[in-house]
C-alpha cells in the first residue's frame, strides 16, 4: 500500500508541477484571468496528453514484452514507429500546409506497419519478433528515402515529430484518456492469463490459457495503443521499454499490479520529462524523447543495482 | 479420482520425421507408466500429445471420452503437465509461480513447499534459484494441481540424490492415492523402482508397451538405448567398464 501511495503522491505532485511551471509560474489551484486561460487551454491539455500517452506506451511495452517473451521488447519493436514516421512524412509531403497531415499520415502508417506484422503473427513469438525487426529496418530505409526527398522547410517539422512532440496533439484529450482507461481495463481482464504466459506458452496452455487467442488479442491491443500514441505525440522511445521493468522491480511481476502501475508510472515519467523539456531552456523546448531517457535511465539503473 | 486412458493408433510427426507410429495402449488409474527411450525419440512429444499441447493423429480417450472433445478448461481439470523449466526473465517469485498453478491458499502452498524443501525460497525470484531448486518448484506446482492424470517429463532431472529419492517416493505415494502417472525417465533404477507399465520408444517410429516386469531385460534395454548394460542383482545398470 505504501508503494501505491508513493506512486499516486508522485503523480499528483507531477501533475501540479506540470500545471504550475512554464514560461511563467502560477498557482494552479488559484489561477484567475490570463493565468486561468493558460492553465485550462494550454497546460492542462498538454499535461493530460503527456500522462495518457506515457501510460499507453508503458502498457503497450508491458504487453509486447509478455507477448514476445522478450524483456527487450517495446512498443516500436515490430516497426510500428518506423511505418508511422514514414506515414507522417508522406502526409507532410502531400499536404505540407495541413495541420492534420502528419497525424493522419502517422495513423495510416502505423496501421500499415501493424498489418504487415500481423501477416507473421502465426509464426510464433520469436519469428514474429525477427520479422518485426526486419520490417523496422525496411521502414527506416523508406523513412530515410522520404526525408531525402522532403523539401527543406518540412525537415524541421518532421524531425521534431520523430523525437516526440506533445506541444500539439491532433487526438482530442478525452479520446486519449478514454483509451488509457479502456486499455488498462482490457489489460486487467487479461492479467491472470498474462501471468501464466510468463511461464512460457506450453505451461500457459497446460494451465488453461487459449494462447493463440490471447496472443491475437494482445497483438491487436498493443498495436492499437501504439498507433494511437504515435499519432498523438510522435515517436517517444524509452517509456515503453523501461517503465514496465521499473514497475516489476517495485511492484512484483503479477500483471494485476504491473499494468496499473505501468499505466500510472508511464504517465508520470512522460509528464515529468515533458515538463522539464518545455521549461529547462524556455521559451525554447527540448525534444521530450531525449528527456524521457535522461530522467528514466539513472532511476532505472539505480533501482536495478539496489535490487541486485 | 479415476483416469483410464486409451491410446489408439497414436502417431506423432516432427516435420518430415515420424517419431511415433501407431502406438496403442491402455493405462489404468493408480498406475505409473514410465516412458523410456533414447534422446530425441519422442518421449516428451508423447506427453505433449497426451496433454493436447501438440498435434497427434489417432485417438486418445480419457475415461472413455475423446480428448479432442474436452475444452481447454476441462482438460486443465483433468491433466497436469510438468515439462521444461519456465523462463526467469520477468522476475516471478517461487510463491507467485506456485499461485499460478491454481491456488492462492497460503496454507496449501506452504505445506507443499515444505514437502519439497523450498519453503525458505518462497519470496525468491525464480532466476535466483539453482536448476534443482527450480525443478523442485515445478514439482511443488504439480502437487498443487489435483488432477487425476499427471504427466511428468524427467521429474528427477537437476535433482540431487536426496531429492531424487524424495521425488520417486512422492510419485509412489501419489500412485497409491489412485493418481494415474505417466513419466519420462532416463534412470533405469528409478524406472524399475516405480514402473507398473512401460512404453519403450525407439526413435524410429516403433514403440513397445506392456507390464514393466516383462520388459525390463538386458537385451531389450541394450537394443533400445544402443548402450551396454549389465545385470547387477535384480537391477540393470549401465556398464561403464572397469576403473582404470
């Protein structure tokens, strides 16, 4: 209970911090006039997007790790980030003036990547992982080709998006929060089966899990969540890889704890990273993906050392 | 608790290779059947086929009902399988591993863990255990599964002498309680100590089965394993030659 209390307290503190800091400080509990406009129209949506996207990425990471039986798996391991990036740049090339072009392109690209991976899903975890890694290399090559062809004025937008951009999400905040809640609920419903899958596919099957069905459900769920996250915020690495491990170290390996802790912890990490990214060299912003690693890596390594 | 199992013309293939061809036999409740044969012959595959974890042709019935007609859930209530050691990457503890076997009852887990000498390891992650301790954890997980049929794949592997004896005693005691047990073993002495029934798989598709007493003879075992054996009293032991 103490650990959950600490996690929720840290989340509340980070939420308040995210609302309070920016180009100017404010008390989020007593904002009036211009401050209230900034708070409600700018900071609150951004804080909520960071929380929801971080949580979704961490959930997808936890699922992919179990699905592929590989602790190095993360939401982009099967090439979805590459295909989404290629889609986003394609959108930018076709409709350079449109505010929605990159998001739409990313969403379409993410699903093209997912469908490509699905073709290999029946081959089992290790071959699917291999196919995903090869597809990721393919999408990277396509992305490099598109970037070489992209007019110079589009390059900055493309790179900013590829390093993670929470400054303007084209996915409405309520949709992201609803997706966070639905994803967590679905995950919790599957949690006992996921625990059994930690023992390996044969043990899980022998313990009554319909492994084929579970793998299909997990793949769709994790892929949909990844596609939504990429569409909302570009590609943000590290959160999906490390947060589930961090939460296993703190809360143990059972998914009834790992999933909610990851959904909260991922949100917390991205929120903290984004708050730092937009304030540390204000009015300029750092790419949030860089900050997630700079904050998360030392925390993770320290915990790893302490737990032996 | 009763599990009469009938195998009729069961064949198992791995790729192009026929591991087992048209095995037919009947196994009764309260019997231990030991599966013997050389590496790669298909012993583990036979257990997996009986647990319906891999495909096999032919017919397998449990208490007169074809296995194919059991739902996965129903099958879980009838058959327990102890096979390869589970992976350790995700930090499951011994306690959590045992809970996944099907019970959250702390008393029951502690009692079984004490019986397997792993009570002091309950809070340890599986990755911090030796292979023998992990094997004892798997045997404890099996003991928590109160199903009429147990399938064990080399249950004494990784175990020291004390725990090998403990494992064999445990299997005998479960047999005496009426459980049907099919186990793969490599140690002939252990097999002779507990087998009521033998299935001998030669790795070329052929299989023999029958009462253990009738099948334990030096010529048959030497041919099965392509290894030199000798009679030592009532026992068949590997012939390692003279000490040089």
